[in-house]
């Protein structure tokens, strides 16, 4: 069996703990069975000598991590990755902060990870690189004579071709993707946009499953990431979660809970969501004092200015909504500005009659899937889901909304709260069957099988 080597900016502990995020749940089994290796940032910022990869044996696989220097953090992570690429890839070129001095750091961090990874690799490995932080890593590995099958998966959307072209260095950066053997996207729309982009802006040739970019034929495909449905359902019915459900039940039995859980990010449409909720309060007097929204917004990337601005705006907006609509014994909005552990979220999902997932753009959105997996099959809640989340492709049985249309979101909240049990059950059953059919294990295996079968000759480039 070939060893799996994963590279991503964030790495997960190798214990497969309950708190594990979507990617680590997905990769855990394959890393464990192949005694794999996960390479990435250790989350620390240090200007000391600890810049080399530190290899440690975890419970299930090896980890090789390194710190970032302050300058690398500011320019590779906060700067080029999250100040320029993140907004760009979410179709927000208006929020893109392109500082030409960030690019050399981005490329240098990609080079450094590649240089330090190569001695840890063996020729039989399968290499799988994740997300927009490492667009250039494949090229840096190839120039160091890494000939292993090399896959790349983009977790975020790939937007319209002309949006990508707003990045001044888009030619230089995007053509580096030609070093990969397989490039995976979450949705058909992202795959189509990528094909269109490379044809129009790089003169590439596109076939249904391949593009020929910078002289190299690269396989491309749609691989929608899922969740481990049984694992999440088991978490939601575990003794610890059920105890919490029992403790919180009095709040939720006297009024109907609506829940939103997101990183505090402008792509998640949080101000729009709160405004739509306010519209719902105004338009549905029969639900006043009978429905409330719990919105968890975990702080994120606070050293990027747009995130600090958003946090400030949400503080104001949430305060205003409660000030306007609360009464002495009822608070319509519970705004929680910190991350909650997954088992607490599972209880919150289970207790809430509506899951409100309304990003303006999102690669997939696993909260939508976890909300569904946590429901009681006998009395399930209803998912209100943005059309612009990748998950909408698979969740046609949710109430699909345009998050910019506050009136429509308000109407969907009301429809969800008033939906008869039979309809809730049938919508939920159809959604969960789809989630089971395309779960996270299916995602991983389909990608890895496609990567291992790659028939293209390895790219050989000389080191610079
Ligand atoms: C998104 C990205 C991931 C990223 C995560 C958390 O899901 O696709 O690559 O790790 O956000 O963001 P952070 O900047 O905290 O790693």
C-alpha cells in the first residue's frame, strides 16, 4: 500500500479526537492505514531557529510541522493567502488586498515546505496538497525531483474567470497548478470556472476531464467533500451530548430554536443573516417571544483588517436587534462570539428546529451537513441553506435561499418553523440518504483512486 502524505496549512492532531474538523476526519482513516505523514504549520509564530520541520510520531500517523516567522505569518498567511487569495476565490475581488511584497513570501513559504518535505518522502508515496495556501507547492516539489503522484484539492470555490484575472499576478501563480497530476474542486461550477479561466487566460486546451496547462495535461474533477454521517449522528446521541441536551431543554422547549454556526468571516453572510432574522421578527408577529436565533461566530484571522471590521459591525448589529426586539423576559438573539467544541454544537443542532446556513459564497459548508446528521429522525429540524454554498448542489431538499434577499430568508425561516412533521421527515430522509451516498470516506477514496491511477508522465523541471 502506498503511503499517503498530506500537506495543508493547518494540521490536525493524529488522535482522531471528537473535536476533529472535517478534513482530519476525512483523512484520518487513510493516514492511519498507510502509516501516513501530515505536513503543515504548527500554528505558532516564532522568529527562532525552529523553522525546520519537526517530525513527531502521533497515535495514528506522523506529523511534520514548523513554525512561521512573524514576517511569513504576516505576508504568506495573513497577507497573500487570506488578504488576497481568500477574497478573490470567494468572488470578492473588491476586498482583495494585493501587496506585491507579499507574493515573494508566499512563494518562499511554498518553497521552504517543499525543500523540507522532500527528504521525508519516498518514491512510493501519494502526495495530496490542500487548499489555496499551497498553489505553488507542487511546482516547488517537482523542481526538487519529486516524481510521486501529486494531487491538489481546492476547498474553497473557484470563481468566475474574470474575477481571478483581477489578481495582478494571476498568470504567474495559477500556471504553477500545472505541476499537479490531479486537481479537485468541490462543485461543477468551480470546475467549469477553472476550465474557462485556463482556456481564456492561459490559452489552455480543455477536455471533459483534463486541461493542458503550461504544456502539461492535468486531470481535473469534481470531488464534493462530505462528513462522516454515522460518526456525527453517534456524537449527537452520545451520553455527554444527551446530558447537555437535557440541561438545555427548558430553554428550547418553551421557544423554537434557530441555529447558525460559522467562523466570523465576511463570506458567511452574517450581517445579512441577522438582518433577515430581524425581518422575520418584524413580519411574523406570531413568532415573537416564541422563536430565537443562537448565532455562534468563532473569531478568525483577526489580524486581517476586514475581519476586525466585521466583528465590530456584528457587535453593533446584534446589540441593535436585541435592543429593538427584546422584552424583559425574552431575548430574540443569542450571539456567541467564541468557538464552541463540537459536542456542544451537536447538542445545539439537535435542539434547534431550524439550521440557518446562509453564506454569500462557500466551497462546501460542512455545518449544513452536520446540522442534518445531528437531527432526531423521528422529529427532525429543517435546513435553510444558501444557494451559494457548495452543499446546495447535494441538498436540494433543504429550503434553498438567496442570502441577499432578506424577505425570502425571513419567509424560509417561517416556513421551516411551521413545516408539518411529515414534510420535515421526508425532506430530512432524502437529504441524509444523499449525505450517506457521498460521505467524507467516499470523497477521500474517489480522489485517492483517481490520483493513484494517474496515467500522465511525471513532470520534470530543473531546480532553479
Ligand atoms: C477554510 C479554509 C481552510 C482553513 C479554514 C480555517 O475552511 O478552506 O483552509 O484552514 O478556513 O481558517 P484558518 O485561517 O484559521 O486556517
